[in-house]
């Protein structure tokens, strides 16, 4: 908790977690970064490998646990974001993977 009096509904210093796009707990109630589509920034390896077929250097891409919204707003890469952090106001729910052959709820029966 911060040094000052905590006000209900107002973010505190404890809600400012490294790598998050905004204060923790300012998003939908009960949602976490693990359910947000912005967690999992795709990055490219800095070291490239020469591809003979393409005749160019190619870089491997990999998924991190960093927040893509943080990168968009701050212009730099943030710290890894834990999946149990309470969601921030930029939360956007990640689409859940459906089993092959199953229908989306909007497709109806
Ligand atoms: S809720 Fe989403 S946008 Fe906000 S910090 Fe977590 S991953 Fe980033």
C-alpha cells in the first residue's frame, strides 16, 4: 500500500505492476491478464539465419509473456506480465479455442 490514504476506486501504487499497460484491477471484475489477447507479444530473434532458398536472412519468431498494449503505448518492450495479474482497462478478451467440428454460439442450432 502507498503512503497516502487509499481511496476506493482509485488506483494505488500497489496497482502499478511492471509491464502492465495500465493499473491492475481497472479492467472487468474477475478478469486477468491470462485471458487478455494482448498478453503474448510476438518477437523476432535478433540473431538471423541465412536461408539458401529465400536468399536472405530469416529470423525466428517466438511468443513472450509481455503485453502488446504496453509496447504500443510506451514504444518499448515491458517486463513479462503474469497471467494472474488483475486485468487493466485495456483488457480485451482472447477468443477461446474451439474444439474441431464444434460451432460458435452465434452459429446457433
Ligand atoms: S489486461 Fe491485457 S492490456 Fe492490460 S496489462 Fe494485462 S495483458 Fe496488457
